[in-house]
C-alpha cells in the first residue's frame, strides 16, 4: 500500500486519500451515525470528496430508508470493530 505524496494541489491530495480509503476499507460495514446504527455502503463520489472524505450510508430518513452522504469523520465505530474493516 502506498499513498502518492507528489500532489500539485489540495484536490490531488484529497484524491490520493480517496483512492487509498476506497481500496482499503471493506464495504459494507455497520457503524453508528448520530447514535443510530447504519450500514456504510461505500465511498461517496469523487466530486463530493474533494474537500472532505465522505461515505454513503443507508439510513432511515423520515421513516424511509435512503442512501445519503456523510463525512467519514462522523462515522463512529469502536476500535476493535475498526480493525475489521481493513482488508
């Protein structure tokens, strides 16, 4: 595994992290968001991840299940579970 550090700007650095996470996180996995159990199904689109790393989750919104994009830093897992999401 490697992350290319030779990037010209913030967007290239973000895309380096995006592809690293996409390659190394094992989707789907269960996590918590706003104290609710959710299924993290994958990385959000590249365009959405140019400023912050985002993931897509299945969550109940207004009584219906929807796929929404949230910041990866808002996903909560315990340490033991976190080690299981890496390939």
